[in-house]
């Protein structure tokens, strides 16, 4: 993916990918690192972070545990960064079949939606434009289920719909500070979160059959879009939601 961009595109910039130890987040983090950025990723647990650091493909500065529901740990992580140019919010959970239970529904929203807002709000001061410097960029993670209902995942769908409106609202609120806020909306991507669907031939065939490009997405497909939204090529783009779904939403 990084072959599409200048190899020094983000040299000297500091990037934080929240939820960047696996899947889409890890692909985004590695893409920024390959383009010269100093990248820190967060994971939900110490074990998850340790596993990420031991991965031979890991090219980031560090992997640190973070509960996006906890103000104190989020503030500590941000305080440890010398500066911040890009924030990518990828932390998220899905609990198929269980999200009709109120406690589970609330947990999904607390991580996927409120957690995204928390990281944006706490990172705002570091992302502000300084004299002689453009402001930073935020990329949030929405979903095709921001637009489509999910009968088994009402919490996930509601949270991702909220991410769309949050992204548009923060784009307006942060614009005077030079901070651009956009979101990617992945379609069906082959990650650990979708493993059960990939292994179900009937569900997988239905997904691929509705996708015009006739395949599951790969994490690198999403990484390219995130890098673009933070690049100078997107300097007049804010408040945008970019579907990266192989055409799934075109129907």
C-alpha cells in the first residue's frame, strides 16, 4: 500500500493509532510507520500489546495498553507523546447476538462511540495548529453499518452511526484550530472481528456476492484510505466519511 505514497510523506510526524495492535488498526499503524512517522499504538490489554511487539511485522515506536473508557489512562498516554500530528481511532468491539441486552449495548457504545469522543477531546490541544505548523488530523472508524441496520448488532450499528455524526460535528468544532476530522467506513474486511463470518460459507458467499469487487477487503485496503485522509492531498477535506467497501453500499 505504501508504494502509492512518497516514502518520507510523514517523516517527523507523530501518530497515535488507538486500537492499533491487530486488524485494520495494525495495518494503518504499519502504513504510517513505513512512510516515516513515529507511531504509537494502543491495545486493550497488556497481553495484546506484548503480542503486537513480538510480531515481526511490528514497526511502531511502542504498543501500550489503553481502556478508552478511562480518562486517566488516556490522559497518561497522550502526555507521554512529545507532540501529536495524527490520531486514528480504531478501538472497537462487536458482540453479535448479545447486543440486545442493555448492559452489552451500553458497553459497545461506551467503547466504540464515547471512547472515540474521549480520545478526540483529550487529543485536541496537541493537535491544534501551532505557529508555522498546520493542525493535525483525526481519522475515526465508522462502518457500512453506519448506514445499514444490523439485526444482530444494534449496539454496534448505533455506535457506528454515531461516529458519523460525531465526525461531522467535530470537523465543524475543530476547524478554526486547523484540525481536520474525517472517518473511514470499512465494509467487510478479513480481520479477527469477522472471522466467524468468513468461516460461514453461506454468510461469506452472501457478502462477496453483494460486493461489486467480489472479495473480502484486506486491512491494507483500509490503511491506504486512512493515510490519504491525513496527507496533504486531503488538505481541503474535513467532515467526510469515506466508504472503503468494494462497492457494497452502491446497491
